[in-house]
C-alpha cells in the first residue's frame, strides 16, 4: 500500500528487520534499541539496550542480543565500530520487557578476553516447534540449545 509503517529519525542506522506470522515487525538500531510493533498500528514498543535477532515461529517469543554500534564521531571515539556480544536474550513478544529464560552466553567460552577478540552472535534461529534455538558465532561456532518455553 506504500504506507509508512513507523518512522524514527534519531538513529544512526537500522540494522535488521523481520516480520512474524502474527503481523508484527521487529527491527533494531545502532544504539541498540529494538522496535517492536504490529503492522497498521502507529504505537510500537522500544526495548533499550537490545538488538533484535529473530521471532520464534509461533510469534510468541523473540531472540535479542546487546550488540550495537559506537559512532566514529569525527575520530574522537577510538573504540568505534560494531560492539560484539555473545549474549542471547529470549523475551516475550506480548510483554517485550519480560525476559522469559536466563541469559544464554554459550558462545563465550573464553571469558572477557575472547569477547574483545570479536566473538559475537552472528545469527540465531528457533526450531519450528519453538523447543530449540540455534546460535551461530561469527567465528563459526554453532550451538543448539533446548529451550523450556511455556
């Protein structure tokens, strides 16, 4: 229909977007802030300090991390660029602030030193039955974990 779904003009970039089977959208910006809403509705939720990764197939859960981006800021910021993270958070879509299971940090097997060397969640995906999550690190590590969601 060529209509604007939602618009924010205070971010550096939008890095990822996705639609769910329940007519929802998820996206995240550089800060990171995740934007979550329903197509056709003007109101949407903002989840601060989380970057959106994916919806579960049933649309009840979503996976997020806490990656973001630090701006170059004209050379004033010496630690600019992508901020890596090995954390994966599973949140309820109906209650976006609610983390439904403890933080998953399976890709961080070397402590803080390995995080500083670039270990990172590259992507993740829920199984069709919502009982497992597969996480891929940017170093090629693949972890499949059972989820105990209601």
